[in-house]
C-alpha cells in the first residue's frame, strides 16, 4: 500500500470551485449543523468599521501533507460565521475517481462555535488506477462545494490545497474461471470485507462453497482472515491462518501468520512485514521477527525517487537502521510525461550498494498521461551487447492503458511488436487485457481478464475469452 493524492478546493457558484480529497464510499452525504453563534456585533451596538470578509483561513490536512490517515477528516476553519443554510448535501459533496455523478458517503457538519466545516468520509480513503505502478499519482477524489455564503450572505472565496493519503484494501472480491463462477464445494474462493464500528476493516477469505454449493451462505468454508487497523498515518494488516484451539474463527485465539505495517514520516513511506513474534513469543512488540522491509523515499509532491527493499533488520533487529540487509532497490528518474525505473539486485564487485558498479537487473520505462497517471510501462532487456541504455535494448513486456469509456477502463499486456517489428503500433501482439468496470460513484465493480480473442479471432470484441474475473462490492 502506498499513497494516493488528493486536491481540495472550495468556492462559490459561478467560479471554478471544487474540492479534491482521497476517499472511498458511495451514497449521498449527511449534514449535521450546530446552532449558529450570535451575530458578530452585540445587539444594539453598531459596528464602527466594516467587518472583515469571511474566508477560509486554514485547511487540515495542511497543503502538501503526506501520509494522511485513511480515516482522516477534512476540516476548514473560517475567520467568521458562515450561513448554516448554505451548507448542505447539495453544496458540499464527495466524489470518487472517475465518478459520473453519484456522491460518495460522507458526513458534512458545521460547528458555528468553532467556525469549522468538517467533512468525514464514511469509509477509509482509497484510490483507483488502470495500473498501480505509481500509486502516488493515482486516486484523485473530489469534494464539490458551491454557493457557500457568510452569515451576511456574501460568498466565501475559493481556497485550494492538496494532500496525500495512505489507502486501504478492497471491500470484496469473487473469482471466476472461463466466464463462470467457481461453484465447487472444495475449490473456489471469494473475499468479503467489512468496515467495523471501531474503524477497522475485516476481510474474510472463503475457499470452497459449503454443502449447499452456493457462495455467500453460512456454510461456506472460511480459509483465513485479515484485519486492517488504522492509527494516525499507520496502517497495520494482520493475517490470521488458523482458528486456534477453539476451532472457531474470529475469536481471540486465532493464529497470526504474518502482519504488515505501513507508515509515513519525514519524507519516507515505510512498510515492514513481520513473520514471527520473536523470542518472547508475543506479537506486536519490539522483538517481532522481520521478513521484508520496504523504504520508499518521497519528494514533497509524493513522487518516489528511490525504493529500497531489505531482507531483514540486520544484527540489531531494528528496521530502518544502517545494518539492514539490502535485497534490491529501485531508482526512479522522473521528467515531464515520462519516468525510468532502474532495478538493482547485485551490489557489484565492490560489494557496496549505491556505488557505480551496482548491477542493473531491469529497466522499466513509463509514460504518464496529462493527469500524471501511468499510461504505459515497458520492461526492457539489455540487448545483445549486454549494456543498458544502448540502441539494442529491447522491450520484453509492454502494458498500455486504454481505451477508456464511461465507467470502463481497459489495460492491455503485449509480448511482441507484431509483424511490423515496431513497438507501440496497432499490430503489437496482445497477450491479454484487463477490463475494469466502475459504478457511477467511481467505485470498482469488477475486474475481468481476457486471455484469448475468441472464435472471430479479433481482440476487443464481444466473444473474447474470459480467463478470470473478480467482483467487487461497490456499495461502499
């Protein structure tokens, strides 16, 4: 899990005004309003000077903030009173990426005493993308505000700010094979996730229908389950692998297999996978045994210039210290509309990482669209001369996003340049393609993978062969 950006703007009708913020959910917004404060001047006292125009003087999260918690609220502080009647579900709305008209679920409230407008998402903040290679670029959500007025009827001016959030897992997933759902008592799986009252996300993984042969019924077999909790900018994901001595799932003796923590601070996004409770046999303390450690260095706009992956926490057992054992690292070189990723797996003859003789294992070239999302990526090989970044470098695998239409995004994988021998042309040899369908709210409803062109021999036609598909719960 990485970060996804959001942009926030508020304003009045007739001006280009909107608010962008990362969030998940669907449905309409609710509005809660406290009783308004007394007028700016005491009764019977005439102001001696024209009162200052009401405006938004602070937005939380702050402009440019990174690693914002997935359950964060957006709070706008005013320097005076707003007209409560101008704050409603029709003037402050939350939209998801790709939304075509339905607002997502959030509560909008106005506190006249504190002079704040607060938007609270009803589900953890999230993202959407054709390809999740640059998650810091993905998942733009928006809040629209229009016709906001001060207590005296004067419009409130526009304010623009942006921040980046940590996103959470999906809600539910169903697997298909060959166009049909896996209807087997012993083979077939699906996931369901629920946001619990305490803010955690609980995901259940079912493997095999029960005796009735019908999914989503009480006799389905629960294979394992995951628990996602959020504390500030830290997300903890715990994977349970056994029901424990009582043989009953979702009880205190369920057995932990691994857990993962993601957090952000000081321009870094950290991720640590723990595989054991350590010598004391107790999970979630300092001696837990680490397995994989990821360190993503972020610039102010969320771009990743480097990414480090470690195999362990080193002799001191503490992640993100000098003795961590590097497994591999990636270096990102960004420029207008393109990016190049270098992946290193060998420190070279000097056995020291981050030196000139580090061995490049793979180069990946990315192109970005006008919104900064990934439009294509290409994995390359060094070519016959064995040297990188020379004319004989060749593409091993290409992924291109598009075409897209209302509610549907496609992404295709190509493994050859086609008869003309030139990549990025219409005859590139398609290996498979992904079809993502979204609800009007922008929430993902299904992901289908087509692996053959069907009887007519043509790709992207109605008879393409469905290899796998996943259904998602868009009710959030």
